[in-house]
C-alpha cells in the first residue's frame, strides 16, 4: 500500500534553515519545495541567459531582470517573515514532551512472532520517557 505521507519532498531538506522555512506555517512543505526549486531555476536561468542572447539576438533581458527583482523582493519578504516569527513572543509556559520511536524494521513490526519483542521495546522506551517528566 503506498504511503499517504509525502516523505521525499524537497522542502524537507531545508529543516536547518529556520529563517527560510517559517512561511511553511502558511504554505506547508510544498511551499518550501516550490521556493527551493524556484531559486535553483533562477540560478540556472542566469547561467543560460548568455546562450539565450546568442541564439535570439532580439531577446529582451529587461523582463528577466525585472522578474529577478520581483523574486528577490519575494525572498526578502519571506526571510523577514521568518525572522519576525522566530522573534515573536509566545504566550504560556513551555511544554515538555516525550517522543517515542522504536526504530523497528517495518517487515518485523507487524509479524506475530516479533510482537512480544516490539511491545517490550515500546514499554522500555515509554518507561524512560516517563522518567524524564514530560508535561503531558
């Protein structure tokens, strides 16, 4: 059965670039993926511009540079939004959570022969998580 979760979107590659991905709260990972592809396309377009001018002497580069300027303003706005979102003060107290990830191979996870082992792993991880005193 195919996965319903988009596991290989390009936008996930930007997880360390916090100021650049804050707009994902509006667009999701697809918006981040779009921006990554748009930036790479703009860079590629810049490098093929010389060849395009040679092949089409009457090609007007003014439209290209205007689109670069608009794109630069868009990127500046997105980074400004990211900076603003990170600097925002959030009301309330911080919440301490625990996440449990068993790291069990998918082919073994659902086999009846491994059921006791899987349950033992999750029980052990849950006990460790409770010891760290999560808020919930």
